[in-house]
C-alpha cells in the first residue's frame, strides 16, 4: 500500500512508516493524520492505495486493437524461469539432488522510490542461483551459501569490514521465504551514523517447495488447496534410490549485479600522491574484474620501430588476455590513465627494447617496475595476474 504526502508530494510505502503505538497499523494512523511525512513533517498523507509492483505491458501485433492485446508482465526476478525449467534441466543434464541452476539477466520492477544512483532502478540485473535440495537435507545449506558468497565477495576485493549479515525478521520476509539472510554493504561510509551507511547487496532465502508447487498442476499446499489450476505440468522430482516423489526445497542466493559492481568499484577506489605531489586515482580491481588486463605503451611514439614492437606485443597478448595499445600522451599520463581504470599491468617499450628484446612491466598498485624479456612476457603476465584465459 502506498501513501503520498499532499504537501511535498513524496511517496511512501505505508508499511514502512513508523506509527504511534496506540494504532494497529500505519494505515489506521494515516487515517487520523497521526503520522508525519518523514520528508517534510506534514501530517497530510493520502489514504493508502494498492500499488502495482510489477511492470505491466500489452503484447500483440495489431496496435489499433488495444482490446485484443494480451496483458503481460515483465519479470521482477530471474528466478521463475529457472523453476519452470527445473525438470527439463534436471533430466537433460541427468542431475541428482542436490544441484543448482544459476542465471544472470534483467529484472524489472515498478519501484515506489527509484533512485539512489544504481541502487534502486526500474530495470536492473540480477544473478540468481536456485539450489535444489531434498526436504530434510536442507539444514545448514543456507548458512553454507552465505559463507560461500562472503568468500566470493571478499575474494574479488571487498573488505569484510564493509559487509554485514542481517537475519531478516519474519514480517519483513517475502511471502515465499522461510528464512532469509541479507548481505549488506557499506555503500554510504560518509553518512554520520553507522545505521545509515548500509544497503542490501544480496539476499539468501529458503524458498521451501513454494515455487515448484506453485507452478505444478498437482500442487498440494499444506491445506490441500490447488495453487495453480492452469498448470499442465508437474514439477515434482523422482528420487530413484528411495523411489520417492517429492518437491525439492530451494535455497536461493540472489544478488544484484549493479549493486555488486558498484561495491567492487568502491572498495577498489584508492588515491595516492606521486613524487610531484599530484593526487592520482588508482582503481585496485581484482585482475579478473579489470576490464583491461594489460596496456602496451611505447615510450616514444615518433620512433616507428618502437611503435611497431609495441603493437606486435599487444597483438601477441590479445588472444590470451584483453590488451590495449595507447600512445596518445607522455608515459606518466598513460600510466595514470590505466591506473584510473584499474588495468593491473602496463608494458613499456623503450629504446633499449630494440636492442635487448626486453620490456618494462609496471605494477598498478605498487608502481614498481621490472624488466622482462619479450619471449617470457605472456607467461610472466599470466602468473602475475592469475588471469584465467
Ligand atoms: N529472487 C529473490 C529476489 O529477487 P530481492 O531481494 O528482491 O530478491 C535481490 O532482489 C537483489 O536484487 C537485491 O539484493 C538487490 O541487490 C537487487 N535489487 C533488487 N531490486 C533492485 C532495484 N530496483 N535496482 C537495483 N537492484 C535491485
């Protein structure tokens, strides 16, 4: 339910507003003007109205026959495609429980309050994993996934101090969830109170057998009510060793890609002052996340032999890693540019390279330089960057 402030026109979810203890609900408090707008303080809030949280559209070819177009909704989570395809994937891949299906893709929501940079947009990217387990064997699985995701985020550069776990209370959980643990990231370190610094990065939910049953033709909810009378499929799983048929439970890690990328960028962002007292930005991205792995730079762009050697080196590296060539400035500027976009290594070709077939490899984080024979360069970089090719 949504309410609008008549004074400042800000819109709020009614269930998120704090209300005086003597009222049963925010809605009751709004009716007697007992809630002040969190934005401007006015007590003139509109009567709460239902809000459509999914994005609705109409599908069909004939644009002038509006009535014949069928109603369709854009997916608000990537998860449902996985549930629908659960049996197909399980049988085609000959999987036994437990196993998971992961997907990355767009999701769309008619957000009440979009904004906050990329944190809440109407179109965003999710990466979700539905991990199917036998009921009774689900104990501890959610916590294992929490640990694996913490390891994954810290392994790619997030500081553990900037991550926090929140056990979501029952009244805050989605309708399908038996338990949810959210991972929060410190997106707003500049805010004055600790509480305001955090925003959700991802959630890990126990969805029980809710979704597979909901998509099946013979769904038995706990009261025996048919959940989906339109379904023609049954998504139950047959366990060969025990000859049992059942609906698996699902543990679902669901992460926002946009929020994750922002978190990786924030933790990677560092500043350093060079010998001349100038401030430089270094984006200390994990090499696997760095969009460019190596930049090959000629020390003198007006010397054709140096340019030719640098371009040859770049071409030789390209099949193995993303390499670029740049000669559009002095070497200091070229290094600074690569530091700022997170390129872990720069290779400089100089006059001496023409004689000894060796180049200088410069490290983004330490600015240390090392002379490496061109013949050993690829292996050297692979080892240094740990990049999977
Ligand atoms: N299938 C479960 C699910 O969708 P969710 O908590 O609603 O759970 C998962 O979404 C993640 O998707 C969130 O933790 C967040 O990172 C991201 N997310 C959700 N809504 C978003 C939005 N409007 N803009 C950007 N990211 C969003």
